[in-house]
């Protein structure tokens, strides 16, 4: 196997579970990609996501700067400056009690119309220590966070793995179904399973474990329509027993050591056992 691979795409998700933004370069640090998952969606006062509301895929978001995000929901656009003074509440975010700040009626109405159900949009009030009490996530357990990341700050996917999957499907799927932060090529199909780290310029991505997949992979990221693939096919040959979230594997969760910039076209060094 090659001792290097190439970054082919970088994505951030300014609003958790809304549509991705492809970027040519982004800052990267132990908290993840700059501008990633700054806001989240609430329904009935609780955290919700694209697995529960598929139409969130139709809400496009773009980070304008550190405090401003542009929304496009059904052709209605709104530039929103993150407001630290809204109504506060505490939510359960994957077992972590976190304080959030409501972002106002205008933004809630735009997103609610786009997805067809009443939701609110919230920002994180304060940094919090993200507890991930599973042994395979020890590398990212306890990291201070100012973003709404799931279990690890970076999700890496592999172009070679997608080609392997698409060769088994009647209708190929694009990489955006897997909502990665960093996409690489040159590892070989599912070579991300065996990587220890990927080393770039000033930063290193350290593999925690497999990313186990859900129905979001079956959601068209343009229309919000949901089907059974590619999850059904993945389950047939990429399933492990006793997984933390169903066991269907595609991609790798990674922590970050150091900081710098990750760019499309970067060659990164592959560290293996």
C-alpha cells in the first residue's frame, strides 16, 4: 500500500444535519474543521437531526465568516449572525447536558417551512467537555468543544471505498451521502480501516474507529428523499457485530493533533502499524 494519499474534498457543515458546504481549504484543530456544526436544530425542545427529519438535507448553509451563516431554504435566503443573547435552555446532546441559545423566530420560520415541521435553531452557549465513554473513542474522549460534533471532530472517507460500494449498487451514490469532513484517495478500498494516522502540514488525523452508518446515507442530499440504499448493500458486506451504532461501517472517525490548514490537493502521509 502507498505511504501517502491525496485530499480530494473538504467539507464543513455550518449547521448540524443541514446540507454540506464544499470548500477548497479549511483550518483544522483538535476541535475539528473551522466553522463546522456551529448551529443545531431542535424540535420540541430536543436535539434532532437528518436521520429524524430527512428534509434538513434541502437546507443549504454557507459560512460567511466566524459569526455569520447564510441559509437557503426552498429558495428563501437569509444571512444570520449568531446571536449570543437569545433564550437559553439545556439539552441532552448524546449524553452531555449542554446549554444552548435560541437563534430567533426569523431563522426558525425559514427552516421550519423548508422541512415541513416546526423547529428552532440553536447555538452553543459555552464550550463543553465532550464525553464519549466508549473504549474505541478514547482518543477523542474529553476534548473541549465549541461545536456540535457527534463523537469525533473529523470524519474521513475514501474515494476507493466509494468506488467499491458503487460497483455493487444498481444506482451509484455520491460521496455527500456519507457527510465527511475530509475525503482522500489512494488508500485502496477500505484502507481507512487500517490507518493509524494521516499526517499533513502541522496536523495529524489520528484514527479512533469505524464510522457506523445510519439512514442518512440513504437520503438524497439535494432533495431529502430517502430510500434503502446504500445502507442495505453496505450491511451485507461491511457489518460488524457488537458495534456502537448498528455496526454498518463506512469511513473512519478521527481526532486531530496539532493545527493548520487542510487543502484539496494536499498529499498526506499515511501512518500504519
